[in-house]
């Protein structure tokens, strides 16, 4: 354990020396982030798991730096941010809301004049420390803040798995899968709110299953504050998992508890039905369906690719086909797309990580199928509720947003089911999972060859 701690310390020192050459005050913030992260980890985790938590933070710090430098190299006009519309995300926009001064050529997002944002308010916490020290805010100061928050997600995922009845080996694997997830990295180690949103969301679920109601209420409030739609999704998910807590699965035979569980289940499914009906009817009052985003994306598809994109094809289908197919599309996205790796001859780091996740997903898909069948076969109520919550959540998001990064909040639940599939003892399920993986690989390969040539 001491050797692990020494390696973490050496890693943080090396990192501090590297970023110090870029931004003199960033090492000061690194010390603050590391101290707070270690203190909170020791407060709720065993010493061994706290060191694992710090390892994740150290790796994420280097990953955030690597993403920043790669974007600065390939897209120098975006000052280390992810790029413009169709290539990058909203990170430069959020930085512009926080920074006191910007370069003259800084890429402000056209047509958006929002003066305030909840995520910008959160980013001002470390920004005020920089200003108090008399420094100038650097993007790395905020990226490390995101890394410190995102580092909690793997530990939360493991703890949640253990609380809902997942065996220790599978829960440990879920920790590892969550820690090395490229999809989470591209949505959490850049300046967008989805990483912190996932931390609040998962932390609230963990507090619910452990009956820590004040903590659950605070994190639920944080989720609503960051994005109202995710808060609505959290209500339904927490309503299911309130009966998935520690030792709860051994008491499910009690009629009264079953009745209460069914009431919550019906309530959550009603939320799903309301969201889908609102999506099909085009009502914005009943759901958080972002018609403006969908419309702008459809217009762009027509102008750029003449309406040949998968997204355009799905959204043009009649409702009875569009709903299930967009669910499958959202569950599996982002798909492998070798043509997206570059734009006008320039490599896009964000798309490299996106395609890396797509390659991982070939295996994830088979393991998830095995995990789904194992959960149903084992009849563990806690994991059954996790599976239902994930499927319903993805269904809602597929109809309410279609912005893939919003799926970040559901990734911990995804990896819990996926890890259960990896460790499944059923040989027949293993064969089925590998067959599904192979079929997906062949289909994706053929599709990419067709698109490239």
C-alpha cells in the first residue's frame, strides 16, 4: 500500500512540474484538489480504496492534460478546446462565461448570449481561488477541477454495485470499466457539465440505497440545479432503487414491500409513458424534449450530408418505428465511424476517444447482453431494478434529448450490468454474448468500409 501511495505522490509531483511550465498557479490548485480528494476519500472509503480513488484522480489529471495539449496542437485556433460546431462541444462557451478576459480571436459560440449558467457558477469556485492569488485563469485550472470530481465516479459505481447485490468481483470490475471509459472522459475531462452531473446523479442513487437522506436530498438538488431534465430522470431512477438497497433483496418476499415496490415501479413507468407520449405529440410542456436541438441538427444534416445521416433517417421515421430504433441508436452510440477521425485533414482528438469507446463497445455489448440475461436468471431484485432503471432512462433520453453526452449519467448503471455479464458463470450466455459481439463487429466493419469508399 505504501508503494502505491509513493507512486501516486511521484505522479502528482511530475504532473505539477509539467503543468507549472504551462501555468504557474495550476500546481497550487493541483495541491488543493489532491488534498480535498484524499480527505473526502478517507472519510468514506477504506485506506486501500482511498488510494485507488487517488490513482484514478492522478490518471484523470494526466488524461485531461493530454486531451488539452492534443486539441491545442490539432486545433490551435480553439486554444486547447474541442472545436467548433459539428466537431467539438460547449467547452469554449463555458470557459468564456467564467474567464474575466479572453483573447481577441477567442471562438465565442455564435448566436448564444446566455450571461449566466449553473455550471459556470460551479466553475467559479476554483476560479475565485486563482483570482484571489492574483493570477490569470487558465483552462487547466478548471479541467483539473472536473478531473477531481469525475474521479469519484468509479468508486461510487463500485459502492452502488455492492449495495444492490452485485458480487464483490463484479463490483470491482465495474470500478475498472468506469475508470477507463473513453465516453466519460470526452464528456467529463473537458469543460462541460456532464461529468459533474453524473457524479451528483450517481452519488444521490448511492445515498438513496444506503438511506442517507440528507445527502440524497443535497445531491438531488445539485442535479436539478445543473440540469432540470436530469433531475426529473433522477426522481424516477431513485424511486426504483429506493428498494434496491443493502439486504433489501432478502426481504422482497414480504407482500407489503412488494406492493410498495410495485407502486414506485408503476410511477416510474408512468414517467416513461408521459415522456414518450410528449415526444410523439411534440409537446414541450410534458417533457424536456429539446425540439430546438433536434430541429437544428436535422437542418444541418440536410445542408451538410443531404439528409443521409443515420440521425436524420431515424428522426424521419413514423413514431412506432422511431421510438424503438432511436432507443437502440442511443444505447449503442457513439458507433464506430473512422471517417469522423479527421475534418478537412485535421485529426480531432475528441473523435479519437469517441471511436475508441466504439471499439470497446463491441465487447461491452456482448457483456451487457450476458449481464441482462444473468440478472434475470439470478433473480436478484436489486440488480433487476438497476437494469430496469437503465433501460427506462436510456429510453427517456433517446426521446427527450438525443444529445449523446446526456447519457453520461447512465453509464454507472450500464457498467454494473456489463460487469455482471463479464463474470457470468453461465457458459451458454457466454457463447451468446460473443456471438452478439462478433455480429456487431462485422456489421460495423462492413458499414465503415462502405462509408469510406
